[in-house]
C-alpha cells in the first residue's frame, strides 16, 4: 500500500496516514471558512464530509494514486493538519502536492517542517520526477511555503475554480527532482 513504512518523526511533528479517529479534527479544520478560503471546495458542513474524505484517502492509498497524511504534534498528539500527494501518475513520475493547516496552528513553522519530509519521500522512495502545486494566487503564505521548498511559479490559469459562486485563479508551481537534489 502506498506510504507503507513512511511515518517520519521530525523535530516537532510526525506524519502518519489518516485514520478514522481524525474525522472530527478534519471536519473542524475544513469547516473553518478562514482555513478553507483558498481551497477548491467550499467549507465542510457536516462530519459526514470528513468521513467521506477519509474513505477516499484510504482508497487512494490502496490504489496507489494518493497519499494523505496527518500532521501530528509529537508533544501532545494534537492534529495540526494534513499534507498529501495526489493525482499520482506513475508513468510520468509526477504528482500534485497539497497541504492544509488548521488556523490555530498557522505561523508556527509546522508546515515548513512537515513538507520537506513529504517532498523527500516523493523524490526518493516513490521515484517521482516532478511535483506540482495548484494554489490560489491570493494565498501569499502558501506561495512562500512552496518557494522555500524550491518550487517555481510556472503559470497562471485564470478563473479555474468556481467555489460558492466565486471564480478564482490558479497559480501553478512545479519542482523537479534534480532541483530538489541540487538544493
């Protein structure tokens, strides 16, 4: 199964596969309009949506086209957010990367600690050659996270998403394995 054996413990956080017990924390995270502001879907409105997300995450992991991981604080086991690889295309050795951090944990460096481990896994054991990210260009914090990892902004797709009646653009970022290794 995708991600078996990948559960790194870093300085302050560990990454682990999402579990059924994460449903309430996932719901709380994705129901927050501020946290969900720049996602390509509206805020969650019920716990069932989080449970459905968990089921899709498990199926993606079993089928080898997605890996969603909880970001958990080591000190107290608090659920901080998620990071994921999805739309994994084995033949082209590429995937998309995504991440969401619960608002109460913003600006504490947790994502800067978690994502390098996920990128290293993608370019190491998974053997990927390219990672892509699709972010709302208004999300400056997300752009900074990607740029610190070495991603380059490659383009802008205008009005790509319509969420709750609002059209938004997509800034497309990319990172190649050779660029990651050269850092």
